[in-house]
């Protein structure tokens, strides 16, 4: 349900083309404009977010970690620093 009103000015030729297109598709001009805005500006944002999520959680995503011994020694050093400061 639409709750905001917006006034948009078009050239006469653009308006006539919209009117023809609306008639062909059996829609209002307002509906054509809302659909165009949604497809151009809103869906692309949703699509970009979904693509990012898909890339993030893809099983094909390459993740590399340092060798376990390197991680282990770093964790031990961090714990030792914490113990020394308390």
C-alpha cells in the first residue's frame, strides 16, 4: 500500500510514451513508474545483498588459515600477556 505521494514532471513526448506503454500493459502510469523505480534502485540493492551473502556462505569460498602451530603459539602468547597484566 502506497503512503507517500510524489509529483514528477515529464516532457510531453515522454508522457505520451508512458501513456502508450501503460495502455499496452493495462497498467496505470504510476504503476509503471513504481515498477521502474523498484527494478532500477530497490531490487538491485536487494540483489547485491543476496549475492554478497551467497558469496560469504558459499562452500566454494576460499578460506585460508595459518598453520595450527602458528595459531597455537599466538594464542599462548596472548594468554600469557593477559596473565602478566593482571
